[in-house]
């Protein structure tokens, strides 16, 4: 019996020796992931071509077919996948009309409200499947009134109009796209007393300007008939289920309750083309707008009005409870299957969606295919990797929000990080946003990937050359699917892309032709996006100790607090002492955990060396080491959760994160300390002691969550 035990022990230790000698380090697989044999721009272009053959708006048959394609591609790459469905409120256009009554003797104009195809358009045969131009969740109704021009429709634009002594109450306003979210344009117009809104694409911003500029398909610019459609919903998720998932048989708010919630518009609106916008501008009189409010040199004179032109606007919406489909794929972790690294991108598009969002979908599938190739080489991730292809993002981040709300408790306890890509490619130049502890991880990945537009240098080298300083944005805006992860449950997150704004955004011309001619002719930027996204995911999934660095967070908090101090300089009754004290606590905590990580890395290395001398101790050492690393990783992961507050922001309880959330008057804007900023705006307006007390209260709230994050990092009980 004893001889058998000795033989068994020798066999185990021999096999373990072979395992440690034969298994490549994780870094070996990470290098393989970005090597030329593993990356494939042909595969990416094929995915994009397939995904964008038809318009595929959320809730349509075409989008369900696109979901099936994503599902089958993930499944064929040995990724266990399924559909996660929700029944949500979506809106579509039922009828629209827009008439401009011009001063006599000019006859009225009834606008066609149609985007035009062009000679040789390969998608002309399916152009009729594009929904008529509309705003999702726009208020149904008929309004008639003088038209007034309000620039970008920002709060400061209305202040300028008021300072000029111009009254736009009862008018229909004409605003140009840009600067702020279209839903905020409509809300600001309502607050100013307008009865309707028209939003157009000014050629100065989207059409390449005057002077004989050409447009798509000859150049990248928006054609004169192009219209940027989109949602005007100011909330997130299904409007009928705020804060809970839209599963079968769930509780739903009535239409009246949805309207009372304040996130759907209370006046009608329509998106219109640049050509139609210019016709309306010609019929506006009154004060000439300042230079910064005007278009290019060939544009009409920009006047504010109101009138004498009169707009007659009618819009009627269809409201439908539609089934949407998220596609979820899982590669189970070998050592920590209950820790999740999530990669997310949405699939639904207003039209063909070659840039937004299916450049990201094609890249998601490329990452999945490369991971399958790594698995064939022997790679197994330490932690689980989850692929999420969201639906109905364009309507208001619905698919991701419903999924997070349904799985809130599990995600809050198990997600290491969420890595978002919406638009993967719209042009040249790398851009990134993140919660600060992931800054260095993104930088490290860009140092390993060749610049797709200059192979003699890395993405990082090109990135730093195009900016005065390396800028990584923050995820405070509500522009994409990271919102539910960061702002609702407090998950460390990233968002990356190549390019910036692009002229044919949310129009019928965002198709495969535009991408292959102007966005990424060789699809090399797509390949680079996949490499960076995948590298970040691999490190988060494979590194024994999570690659988080909270020094960046401390710096961000300190800088934002100092900016706040300058803003509040004249308000002697407000103190920022609690905030600065809490930041100092977090600085101490960051230093402490950094030191612990250094010691732990050294101990891991020493233990690995000793194992060859004493393999009999391997199981005990690995067990002790694993628990210590696990505890440290939990602190790194959960510190972000501590920056949330269960009550949420004042008047916006869904937004739990007290450091990052959208600006109240610009959903695309990113604010640090949003609750403090909102309370300051109110206090400046009311200038009462009670309103300034609210500012101080919000400062205390932020101070408390920063202190909580410090305690989590230090693993200290008070």
C-alpha cells in the first residue's frame, strides 16, 4: 500500500513539473493575440458587410437577424452563447408633416422630409426599409407658431437670447445639432417656453462648409438631404420600468406616469436636413446673430427672430412593446470563474450603422475569433470573459440597462471591469475614456499595438504626438452602454475608439460604402481597435493581481476639488475641507495598496522559484497565495462600488455614482462631482441660504463615499 502511495506521489509531482515547464506564461498568449497570423482585417470587413446589408432598427426583423448572426458567430468560436430578451417600450413614426409659411408673395413650402439615394447607391433597393426621419419618444401633437433660431439650443444660448430682450415663448425653435444631446435641446426649449423644436444639420458642422465642397459619396460630408435622427429620451432603460427589468409580466408605468417622470419630451420635435434648415433660416428676421452663431460664408444670414416665418409641425408616434435581444457569450475562467471581465457593444442602428455601432460589433467578433485561436494554442483565462452585444442602445441604452438591472446583485459582486466599444472606427486617431484606475492599463496596451496609419510607431506614440498631453476622458456622460455599469452599480470601465465625430452620424449614409471609402479603407484601424480592446481584456482576465492603479483616481479627485475650490471662491459659507480630507485618506490608501502589491509580486516570484525544490508544498503554498491575492483583488475591484450612494443624485436616483454622471443639461457631457455641480447651479439661481446649504450637503456626501473607498482599499474596519 505504501509503495502505491509513493508511486502516486511521484506521478503527481512529475506531472506538475511537466505542467510548470510546458505551460507558457500568460504573456506569451497576449503576444500571440496581437501577432499578424491572429489578426484578420478581411474577417472584420466581412462581418461589417454582413451586419450592414439592411437597416436594422431595434425591434425589427432585420435586427433580430443581426442578433442571430452574432449568436452563431460566437457559438462557432466555442463560446457558450444565448439570447437575453426583454419586452420594452419603443416608438416609431406614424405620420409627420412640416410646412413653412413664408412672407408674401412667396408661397408656403411643405417639406418632403426624406433622405435621397444617389446614382449607383448599392443600398437603393433597401432604402425604403429605413424608417422615416423621426425622434424616438418625441411628443405627438400639432403645433403652429413663429420660428426662432437658437444656435445649439444650450442653456447659455437661451441666456444670450434673453439678454437681447427677445421673447421666444410660444415659438417653434430651430436649433442646429452639435455641442449637446438632442434630448437636452428639446428640454431646454421647453424650459424657455417654446412649443416645438426642429433640429437640423448645419453644413458648417457636417457638410464640409461652402466654397464648392462636395459630399457623400464623392466626399465624407453629409449630403444636403441628410438627416441625423436619434432619441430625445432623457432617461436610461425602458421608460415604463425605471429601475427594474422589463421581463415578461413585470410591473409597468402608465403613459401618464412616464410623462410625469420628466424624462420624455413635453413638446413635439422633428429632425430635419441641412437644406430644409437653410430654407427656414431665410424666413427668420429680427436681430442678426453673432459671428459664432452663424454658418459658413455661403449660408443665409442667421437671424434670431421670432418670425416672420411660421412653422406648422405635426408628429404622431406609434408606441409598441417590442422584444429586444441581447446576445451574451461566456468563456469560463479556469481559476476564478466567478469573476467577470465584460466586453460590450451594441448592435441596433438607426439605419445601416456601419460606423455606429457595427464597426464595434465587427471588432467584438474579431476579438472572439482571436480568443478561440488562443484557446487552440492552450490558453485558458484565469477569470471568466463575457461578451455582450446589446440591443436598443440607440433608444436610451435600453438593452444594457435592463440586463444590469436584472442581474444587479450578481454583477455588483462579481464584475472586475466593463470594457465598452460603441463606435470602434470613424476615422484616424485613437481616443479613450475610463474610470481613472484603468488609465495605465489602456496606455500599456497602446504601447504594444502598431499605429494602423503609421506602422513605424505604436498607437501610443501617435496618440501623444497629436495632443499637448495624454488625455483620457471620463465616463460621466450618458453616451453609451458603460452608463449602467459605471453610474448605476459602480464598475471600473473603459471606452475606446478610433476617430471622433463623423459627418454622416445617425443618417442613411452611415453605410459600408462610407466606411470603406472614408472611415477605414483598409480596415487596419478595426484591427488595431480589436488588438487594444483584447489586450486590456486579457490582462484583466489573466493577471494574478488586477492591474488597477488608484494613484490616477487620487490625482483626478484632487484636481477636480481644486477646480471646485476656485468656482466657490466667493462663497465663504461653503467649506471643502471634508472633501480634501477624504482625498488625503484615499491617497494614503492608494500608497498602501501599491506597496502591498509590490510585496505580493515579489513573494509570488520567490514562491515560484522555491516550488522546484519542494513540490510537495505546492498545493498548500498555492492555496495560501490564492486567498491572499483574492482578498487584494476584491479590494481593488470593490473600491469603485464604494463611490456610489444608494440614494443616487438629487432628483436622479438611478444615477448612484457621486463622482461621474451626466451633466443635468447635457447628457453627453461628463461631470466630476455631478451632485455638487447641480446644486451649485440651483444655488446660483435661487441664492438662498437653503440652496447653499444643499451645496454643502452634496460636498459632505462626496466626502463620505471617497472615505468609504479608502476604507475598502485598506481593508480596515473602524
